[in-house]
C-alpha cells in the first residue's frame, strides 16, 4: 500500500500511525471530534481497531464507535 493513499480510519491496523486528511459528517459531530483533537492534519495511532476503536490523539486516548454518518479519511505514516 502506498503511504500517500487515503483510507477510512477503520482500515488502520492496531499500532499503525496516520495523519487525518478529512473528517466529514454532521457538522456538530465534526466540531465535537475537532474539540477532542481529531481534525485534518493531526497524527493519530490506532491502539485497538474494531468497534469501538481506541485511538491515541495527541497525549489522549479516544474511543470511537462506527457512525454511519461520519467519515474519517487518513493517510498512513511511519512512526
């Protein structure tokens, strides 16, 4: 897989790092995720994939359930 490829957040494997490229969905939810640090340009690590998934965003851990109306696209990066 090319490191420049965009993929849905849920396809990251445990331990992988990525940069958020796009967060789409209901504006209130997108703003709420941004308040937690999950916004375009941020780096995150998938700590546990699945539903819910566990992410490291900045110095925090964030647990997300899959939401049908929210799409988070990421670009895998090296540690």
